[in-house]
């Protein structure tokens, strides 16, 4: 663990100047300070007043809440920097944040007799054991996932692989060792009983943590949530429609937390899952028809995978296109174009639309990396900054993609100024500033500006590793069409506001 995490864990109430020591530890890390204040001031904390200092946050929320929150954020940042597969850990951490926001909202809206901030922290760290195994025992974690995919329960799979240990037992032991509060450890119980009475704080924290994490998991895994809502509905005074609204609310709020959370949301595809459930409530027959079609497509893909495996075993690999990877094996460019066109016809969230657009470029056309950047107008300069990305790129790489547009001698400002598409061969001298050379090294780069009325507002950056075939004319046309979709989406949203 990083030094600041160790210091946070070592702090206890026995220190007479605990609040001051806590503030001092957090303030040592500029990034951690910003993230803690960002979460404290975000919509789901709803304090009604700005909190612009760590010491003020400690005064308002209390030592435990700020210490546990800072520890969780610092731990998650550490986890994201580990060498494990980024998509898997980003999904787990994003699910934890969504669950935490819902837990806090439940505590406030249903007037449950628990501290909302404690509900947030307990739900946030509910799956700590699973996170620990995913990061430090990745092969073990994959084995458990495979057994679960084969219809074994997670509890049984974990006990079998980890010699009768469970994720919640591991999480509770680690939480105790790290000096987290007893409430956090207790709330890792996956199947808690009902609280003894309305004053049973631990009982309600267990139930809220369990329900919040399970409903996010069920939606992401496309499981039926009816039984879950029935189990917890009376206790938490919540019905199916309210539960879905709460998940929607947490998804919207989470988009402003960090790049890594936005990346996790894109991989979870939770918005499309939510839309599917809402459609099923409104029109069960149409939802059943869509599900049947989806199952048939999945079955066809499984049959293709089996045939491909058989070919490999017999040494008959068949004919492979040189330009094959990472192009989608199950959706064509036209499929992606159809999906995006359908989205544009109805109401949509712009951030979700961008993710779908980038997926079409990444999987449909076949790039190694795709990134959407927007122009940020600051008091003293105009800067192009990374917003969303897919492919061979992690959240930190998206955040580091930044280009001062005053440096007009480079290709990106030229492309934006002229609203002109460009292709740049690998390692072209003088094409990019020093700050981006690490990013574009050994890549063929494609730049497609997003312009409204001949004024640039953003850029779609795409690249392929050196040696991969260049785009043919049909793929260039398709890429331009995807870029035009981005312009159409922005125009449509602007016209709605007007």
C-alpha cells in the first residue's frame, strides 16, 4: 500500500488531536485532497453548503466518516494502479460507488435511523474481500468467476476455491487489520437477517449495504430484481420503480467523480441494462421479443466459438484477414450504425451516446485506441482535454491527454482550426508536443475534429499500432459518419434546450 494509505489506517480515536492529524495526512496528497472534497461536495452528500477544506469536512461529517472515505478513495486509487487487468477492477470499484450512493440516498429518503455517511462507507466497502482477491489473487478470482458462470453460487464457488473462506470473511478480516470501523466489517455480511428493531443501527447498515450492492449486481448481470425487491421492500420501504429510479440517480451522480468511474460505467453498460428493465415494465411483450432475439444471437455466437475452437484443434485455422483484430466478431459496422441511428431517434444521455459511438469505432471499424476530447476554455488558454476512451488505454492515459491549443505549430491545433481530418504516420517529427509523444509513439494517428458551424468543439482521436494496415476508403467513410453522428447528437440536444 502507498504511504498515505498506511498513515490513514494507523489513525485511531486514541490520538487526542485525531482531527488535526487526519487533515494533515490527507493534505499531504494533493490528488487525495481534491477527490475527498469532490465527493463531500457532490450531489449525493447534499450538505447544502460548500465544504472547501478538509478540516471543515471533518468538523461537519465527523472523524470516522472522513477517515473511512479518504481511506476508501486512497485504497481504490492504489488498486487502480496495480498491474491487474484494468477493466475487471474498474467494474468492481464502479459498482461499489454506485451501491454507496444508493445506500446514502436510502438512508436519507426513507428516514432510516442510521447516519447517511456511514451507510455510504459501509456499502462502498461491502465487497472489499472480492476486490482484494481480484487484485492480489487474479488467477483464483478468475477460477471463481468461471465456476459462477457455470451456475455455481458465488458463496459455494469461493468456499471451494479458497478452502472454505468467503469474500465477506476476507473483507472483514482485512478491514479489522486495517483498523476500519466495526460497522464497516459487520456490513460485509452478504445475507443479513432483519434488524431487531428500529434502533438496530448495525442491522440496518447490514441490510442497506447488502441490498444496494445486490441490486447493482443484479442489473449489471441482467438478473431479475423482483425477488430482491420483495425481500427488502417492506424493510426499506421501497418498491421496484423507486429502486430503479435510485440506481438511475446514482449512475448520473457518479459520472462526475472521476475518469476511472466513467470508464467503469462504460464497461458495465448499466444504462442500457436499466433501459431494458424499464421497457419490460412498460411493454412486457416487446421486452420478451427482444430478449428472445438476444438469446438467439448469443447462441449463434457460442456456436461460432465452438466451431472456431474445433478448427484450431485440427490445425485448420481458416482464412484470417490481416485487419481482423480488434474488430468485433459479433457486430458489423452497419450494426453499430443502426444502433446509433436508433438511439438518435429517441431521448438519450450524451455521455452514454459518446461511449456507444467510441465502441462502434473501436470494435466496428477496428482501432487500437479511440478517444474523445473536448475543448476547455480556461481564463488564460484553450485546452483540448481527454474525456472518454476505449481500447489499449487506461483512465490515467485519458486524463493525461491534454494539448494547449495556443501551440499552433502541431497537427492537432491545425486539424481543429481548419476542421480538417488528418492521418499522421508513426513517429512523424514535430507533429505532437513533447507532453504527448509518449502517447503517440509507434502509432498511426487519425484525427477527426468535431465542429459546429465551422467552429471546433472537440476531437475524435484514433490510432493503430505501427505495422497494422492503413484504413481503406470504406472505413474512412464510416469513421467520418461516426464523427457526423457526434455532431448530430450535440445539435439535437441543443435544439431541445432551445
